[in-house]
C-alpha cells in the first residue's frame, strides 16, 4: 500500500513541478498561485518548483519504505 500512496504523492509533486515550470493556466494551478502570490510575489512559480521537487522526493522515499 505504501508503493501506491508513494507513487500518488510523487505524481502530485511532478504535477506541481511541471505546472510551475510551464506557468500553467489550469484552474487548480491558478487558484494555488493566486493564494501564494500574496506571500511569494513574483517568485511564486519558483516556490512551486522547489515544493514540487520536495514532494517528489518525499513520495519516492515513502514508496521505498524509508519513511512511514
């Protein structure tokens, strides 16, 4: 079961990373960016790139069994 959840977490991280890199206009991305722009300003996409990488790493570690 850890493999399934780890892969799903990594997929969400990959979605965040790709969406931030392409500055996607997908509705979920626009909502997240609009809320985060208050704190991060013009660097909001860089924040989501770093956060996406961290979520991917966490998902992989969870799938392998290092965490959890």
